[in-house]
C-alpha cells in the first residue's frame, strides 16, 4: 500500500473541507451584515419619517390654529400620532451609540419646538423663536442622517 497516496488524499480532503468552511463562514457573515443593515435602514427610515411627520404637523398647527389651548393640545396629539417616541425607543435598542446620540438630540429639539406652542401662545412662522427652533431641529436631523449613512456603510455592520 502506498502511504504517499493516502496522505495526499487526506491532506486534500482536509484542505477541501477547510476551504468550504471558510467560504461558508464568509458567506454567513456577509448575509448577517446585510440583514443587520436592512433592519437598520428600515428603522432609520421609519424614525426619520416620524420626525418629518411630527415637524410637518407642528407647522400646520401653527398655520391653522389660533387658540393657544387648542393649538398646544393639537401639537401634543400630532406628536403622539407620529409615533416619534416609539421610533426613538427602537433606535435606542438597535442603533449604534453615535446614531442614538444624534437621534436623542433631534428628538429633544423637536419636543422643545412643540413646547414652544405652549410657552409662546403668539408663535408664528415668522417669529424669531420659531425660526431658531426650526433651524436647530433641521441641523440636528441633518447630523442624524450623516451618522445613519455612516452606520449603513460600515463594513462590519454589527451593533457592538
């Protein structure tokens, strides 16, 4: 019996099995990364949509409502109906720390903007407080989108 042939066969089998395992592991990691990124993309889109829905509703309320009590209650209702708080909780559970930090800032600024309707009953679209609050919110949302994009393009794609 030729031992050289048998050793070569065993070495070839081990190398073949090892190569197959490495390829399967790489494929699994790639698929896992893609799944995480898909979940994040959906989560980020829903959160940004909730922020936009809420901010648009606030603008409409300022345009339509004159009674301060009705105006603030409508703002509270719109804020709740946009599900922005629920989406924020989802971000806090699933997103990386940089995204959590920026999402919290955008949420806090949106909430402060909403509360201006109670603090400033005569708030209008041209008032300095409104413009400042709107600018701060838009800047925070833009910063949030930057870190969200970075999170999605991260090669690892996994939450630490």
